[in-house]
C-alpha cells in the first residue's frame, strides 16, 4: 500500500482573524462618539442647537457641550437634560444617572 501524500505544511503559522476584535472596537467607538438620544456626533451640535444655530455655530458649540455619565455614556448636555426631566436613568443602560465628575459640575441645564 502506498503512503498518502499530504499537502499540509507544518512550517506555516495558523492564520488568525481579527474581525471580532475590530467589530467590538468599532461598536465601542460609535457609542462614545454618537449621542444615543439625537444620533448626532457628540462633537457636533445637538438637533435643537443645529436647528437654531443660523450663522452662530461657534456660540452654539460652546452652549452645547458633551457630558459623560458615571456609566461612561456620552450625550449632548441638552439631550440628556431633556431625557432626565422624565427619567433619572441613563437611556442606554437604565442605571441611575450620575454626571461623571469633570470639574465642570456647576453647568446649568
């Protein structure tokens, strides 16, 4: 009986896929960069300020800051303020809402 030849090459490293790691990184970045309430990028204006801005983008940008909760979810200050009038929980994980301490705690909303 003849020996079967195999095409298996033991010298080649096993190929690994980085798709899972890439996917989780992208989802994490989206959650940190997008306001889950208005769906605008947190570095842009919220939808209310966007509608009212006219030619005063710089003024509105200063009045429309991003805020982070103790849960590390990021929102526009106007968006989360409107949400908190009805429910004092994070809109993403429903934990009791607390502003993360940033040194800007005295902001009015």
